[in-house]
C-alpha cells in the first residue's frame, strides 16, 4: 500500500538565507541585542532589550506567517528580520524592504517605546508590518496589470488588512480589531489576552502626548493657556483673576 503524503504548507521565502555573510550578520545583530553598552544610539537601545523579547517576537512572527497570513492570502510572507529600536513617538513600527546598514533585507523594526502595550497589540503591529513584507515581494497585493500606488497603504493593502482582522485606513492607522477574524482567533488559540506588555511602562518612557500643563481663568467661558513650567503667573484681562491649573 502506497504511503499517503500529507500536503505541506508553502515555505516562507527567506531572502537573508544567502549569501552566508548576510546570515552571519543577522546572528551578530541578535547577539548584540544581548549586550549592555553605555553609548547612545542603536546599540544602547538594543542593549535594553532582553534576547527573550527578540525570541518572542521572532517566534510569533513565524506563527503569524503560518497560521494567519498564509491561510488568508494563499502564500506566506518572506521571513523577516526583527529589531527593536527607538522610533518616533507616533510610529509603532516599520518595514524596510531593501538592505539596511547590516546588509539585511525584509527587516521589521518594532518601536521600543511601545513594548509596554498589550501583547496582542504588539502582535497586531507585527502582523501589519509582515503584510508590508508580503506586498513588496513576489506578486504582492496589487492585481496583475495594475500600477503600484505610491501610498504603501493602498486600497488593496487596506482590503487585505481587513481580511486578516487588523483593519487600517489609508494612512496605516489602526481601526481596531475585528472579532471572529483570523487574527482574533489566533490570539485566542495562543492565549494572548489582557493588558500585559513585554516591558514595564517605566522602562519604555512616556506615551505620546503633550507635556504642557493646562491653565484656565475664572471667566464663564475661560481662556486657556498651556504652559510647560510648573508655575504660571498671569491675570486674565477680562475677569481680572489669575490663571489656575485646570482640574
């Protein structure tokens, strides 16, 4: 009796597998992440991130590729190289399709400032960046014969995001999480829930937002002043009363 062969899922392409020197650089980057250095810059940032966090991100990147991206899109995204860097306070992460300073391709950077966010939200960002990797390789998301839009969050990207369960708008801003979606079911299957992050809030800095303090006068419709100092000595010309901190 002939043996029954089970179908295999398509293998995710890894553009960093060759040449070997690039793979060596990838291993070096991972090793550097475990070093503690005092110099400012990327190495100091990486030194604050435990190798276990990078391992967690890489492990779930592979699972997201196999269990969410591939079933929904019919093919896997390329294997991405993940780094943790301090980015703009308004950027959760980003994808670099071309070779970076280490010669690595398909690199996804997760903003260290947001590692205190809930783990499901960190995975949502990771899946979003993996979708960019899918779109920039092979057939991508743009239909054959159509010109690729300059906006990376084009309509076909937005449609694919919705199918995965992580809807976004044309500027890449998250529109929430779709219940019952492939991503939501993935989170449930792996027990990812609650508000626990990968780092305590005190280690990742403040969230985006103004540091200015709001002061108001005593008018019926008070005048508003936002000041960066702890003291503000000014009198409203209308009510002749000093400004005080807003409650």
